[in-house]
């Protein structure tokens, strides 16, 4: 029941590294490739989404697993954890 809006994949670039605070991958393969393309992550911007969850791990690609419900649940957990971390960081800036 989730609409598939037009989207496309592209490779991460140094311009992305300069522009964004976080570069987030879904699995260790993504992470390894991002670190290869963006060596020397001196600002610690490259992460896995589930690094912000209670159970850091890879998110299985539902294209291959066929388990879209689990992927959705894992994405929600990672996004919720990231949002909480961002809110906590924002709170620290106010003090």
C-alpha cells in the first residue's frame, strides 16, 4: 500500500559529502562502496541506517528477499532512531 514514486539510484559523490551531514546506506555492501568512493571520512558522515536502532545490522533488500514488511519495519526503526538522535543533537545546541 505504499506508492512507488519515481526514483532512481545514483552513485555518491564528493559534492554529496560536502553538501550533506549524513551519507546513509542500508547494508554493509553499500557502506563498503561509499567508503571506497569517499575515502577519509574525517567528519564521520557515512553510516548504516540501523546504526541508530536498538539492533544495528544490515537491512535486507526486499527486491531479493521478497519480505517488504520486514524491510519497512527496519526502515521505520532506523528513521525513528535517527530522528531521535537529531532531536537530541538539536537540544544540545540550544544549551
